[in-house]
């Protein structure tokens, strides 16, 4: 039940409003505007709106995402009213050996992840190719309660969502430097390498915030059982299947 204690004087709000205006005017202003939009909604739990799916089925939307990355170097793109982000990610174009060498040479990357590069299938990656990705919370897919892993980590054809190639997280790692969301971001994929001790589980690469310092992230791996309980407010990355242009 809503309880009104008293009116808020304008002088009391100046500090908070001024700080928020600074956030809106900064390079991450679109993110904070989205957060304000969610806060003002009557219902915080909602599923995909038809207009959002129409946006995603428009080829120009993905061209905007590519332009955003070229001009800002921020991989993820979103419109102010979207509770999700999209990007166009380029993968492939180099051998596994070359990629491993580059990973080991970059001191920013997680050294412990090098061994997992050898487990990747690396199929169809001789030439560069682009994949379309979307980062969202399962609640948008109509999943509003804690669910077992397979209910989320799968294709969702009603929303044109597919699982990602296992290499996705590795090609994304050099391009994403921070997230503002405190929960981990998992990459949806169907991956059980031969080196797994328990192949009844699924391997999932994920990004999380570095402890104790801002929004910087790190990449890690989990081997998760099918009975693993997943929150609907967690974050997941899926591949988006864009419909071909009609002649």
C-alpha cells in the first residue's frame, strides 16, 4: 500500500535531479534514460512488445547498431524504450592458433580462459562473418519465475532467438569493457566439449563485474546441470535470426 509521508521540497530534490541530469548528458545517457522509463512503468514485469519485434525485423535497425559501434566503440546499442540491447558482432577470419596467440599476448584478457579456446569447434570461421546478437532478461520471454537451465538456454522461435556459436564470448571479449547490470551475463549456447568431466552438464561462458572496481567486467566459464535454477532477471545473450529481405 502506498503511503505518502509529506511533499518533497524542491530544494531537497535539487541534488538528486542534478546528478541524474549529469548521467543523462553523459556517454551512457541512453542507459539511464531506459532505467528511468522502467521505473515509471506501472508494471515492471512485461514481455516483448509487438513494436520491439517489428524494430528488430527491420534491417535498418541493425545498420544503426553497426553505425553506433563504429562511431562510439560501444558494442551494444539500444533505443531508449528497449529493455534489451543489440549488436552486430564480427567473428572468424583467423585460425585458432592465431586467435590463441593474440589472447595470450593481451594482458587484459583472462589467462585461465586460454585452455578453453582449444575446446571450441571453430567450424566455419575461416572467413569473417557477422552474427546478430541481443542481450536481454528471460522475463521478456514470458519466463517470470526461477526456471531450470534448459527452459532458458535454448532457441525461442516465437522471438526469433537462437543459441550462439560457442566462440561468441571470445570474439566479444575485446569489445566489451563494462556492464552496469550487477547480475552476470550468460551466453546461450549448446556446448559440451569432450574435455568436460561431466558431459550431462552444459558449458556456458559468462561475463561478470570485477569485484571492488567500477563496472569493469571479466569473462569466466560455468559447467551447469540441467537442474540449475536460473532467475528471470538474469541477463542472457542470444543470436537473433533476421528474416531475409523480401524482393
